[in-house]
């Protein structure tokens, strides 16, 4: 899935959109674009962060499904906790080793 057909454009909420699209059967974006999306995530305003989490959980069938989809992307840490996203949440080694599929 390409988040933007004309190239990467930043919006901190796009990471949650990727997970929603994946739950509908779309393929995830390339690793490089995913890294850019995760780099933007800490910039998401508190109000929008909470709104996107609720929307995501409702769309994908709950927190457990959202976490499973995120782990398929090679995400480590808790990207569903606003305080936790300020750290490093992308495991590039897991993706490169093939332990997760993107």
C-alpha cells in the first residue's frame, strides 16, 4: 500500500491509517515509508492521538488485533500508548532478518 501515490507526505496519524488498511487486506507500505511514518508519530497532538486509537480499535476489532497488525510491521514497543511513542518503536533488524514480513 502506498500512503501517498505522489510520494511521501507527512501526517502523524498516517501510521494508524496503515494499520486500518492492513486490516482490510491491503499490503503495508515499504519499510522506508513505514520508518518515516513512525518518526512522525510522536508529533501527533494528544487529542488526535486518542481519537485515532479509538477509531483504530473500533475498525480492526479491538486492541489485540491492532497490536497483532503492528507487530507484523516490525513495530516494537507500545505505539498505542502516547507516552511510549516518544522512544524507538521500529525494529529494523527484525524486518531485515525476515522475522516479520512487510
